């Protein structure tokens, strides 16, 4: 991932409302969440939600699809992985004392990873 894309992603997430939306979508999984449900769960006004979804979408962190009359938003896990990978590249000069907690976090997240070949 190039630096400009990382900066755009981090800039998009550097807002409490957008960070909350992104985390909600990450937790929702690949099926995503309808816009109305996001607004209800986060108590966000529709116009503010729309603006924040647009910023996250332009940064490539989320995608959307139409389902009937609803728009379903979902996290772009590939983009999230790219940003995290960029941030951890060349991590800590190999110092286990620094990297250890990061490995533990990654291992906790790995519990939901699909087995190879699925």
C-alpha cells in the first residue's frame, strides 16, 4: 500500500464518528449493515451519517451494495489489512518485548479467520 493511500485511510478514521462506523462495520462481518441500522445503533443523524460514509468510501475503507430499498455497507477488509500491514512493516526492529503485545492482538483476531481453502 502506498503512503498516500495510508494517509487517506488514517485521515478518514481520525474522526470519532467515522471510527465508530468503521468499527461497527468490521464487527458486522462481510454481510454488512444497512445504513438505517448504522444510524440507529450509533444515534447518528442521516445527513451526518451520509457524509461520514462518503469519506470512508472515498478512502476505500468501506463498500456498499443496494439490496431492495436499502443500501448495505460493509468494511473493506483488504484495505484494513493493507493499512495495518503498512503500519506494522519493519515492526520494532524485531524486539519481542515491543512486538509481543501486537502478536497477541493478531492471534485474538485470527480466531475468526477462515481456514485455508474455503
